[in-house]
């Protein structure tokens, strides 16, 4: 059975908050998280741990405490099923005592058994909004996770929930800011190109925009890229916003 009396102690929430603040992005935070999670259930390297984060409009983000754990998570994505994905999607613990006798996802079970895994535990991490997540623990032993170990894993998932929500929120704000900058830069490029065309052709703003759109359609390239080529023809470098 798995040793579960490792990180059930005061100080873990504070440690996780520090991990969020000192991580450059969500994936770095998750990588640190799974290292702590793996140690929370095992004193050695017997238990492999991965975390799956499902977010709206983005790919699944995976972190693991080693390349083998990473591969085991990837097998789930090949079949779009497994204890971790179900835990994340359904919000309920998924325990596989023995993959050789597992009937819920037979194809995935056969595939994962080929990697030397006999039991696995998927534990949901409570989040908010469209994001869902789960911790996934793998073991080469049959029925490796006792009721106490499962309870410890659930407790750990609850503790990391607030920190992961913070990390996801930071990522969303960062992505939103990046999208806004890209949109503003695109708009600025187009407006400058329209001004150039107005000066060259002595035409109105609407006529200049029509010329730009016609060139975009004829070349089958984005309007912003056509606008950028107009500015580059004048020897101008990439457009920079004033706040950059």
C-alpha cells in the first residue's frame, strides 16, 4: 500500500500560494504541484503523478513528476478516456484497482497495462467556471491505494484548489491582455496603412479601406498582413504601440 502521511500537515496551502507567485505560467505551477502531490502519497518514486487541466478554448495542459507519468497521461488523450479525464469531467474520484480487470474503459486499460501500470487513481480538483482539473496517480502495484491514501489525495486536491484557481485566473488575465494588445496592434497597423493609401491615391478613408480589402481578397491573406506589407514598402518596421 501507499504511504500517505507525507504532506498532510500545516503549511501546504502557504507553500502552494508561493508556488503560484513564483511560477511564470500555469504549466510551471502544475509541474511543481505534481512533485508535491506525488510525495504526498509516497515516500519514494513508486507513485507517478500527473495533472490534467481542461480549459475552455485551449488545449489540455498536462504536467507530471517524470517522463513516464507524462506518457501515461498522454495515453488517456489518445483514447479520450481514463480515470483522470473522467475525474476532471465528472467531478468524482475514479479508482482503478486492477487494469487487468477494469471494464469501464477496456481499450485504454489494455493500453495502459502495457506500460507496467496496474492501478490508478483520478482525483478531481474543484475549480470554477469552465475549467476542470484532476490529479492522476499511477502505480505498478494492484490495488495500491488504500482508503486512507484516497482520502489523503482528496484532501490534497481540496488544498490545491484555491491555488490552482488563482493560477488559472492569472493565466486568463495574461492571455486576455495579450489578445487585447494583439488586437490593438492589428487595428493600428490597418489604420496606418489606410492613411498611407489615402495619401498615395488622394481618396477617402472608405475608398482606401476598400482598396486594402480588395488586395486582401485577391491575395487571400489577412487584412492585417496586407496592411503590414503597405507599411513595410515605405521602409517602416513593425508597428509598436505607445505603451509597449
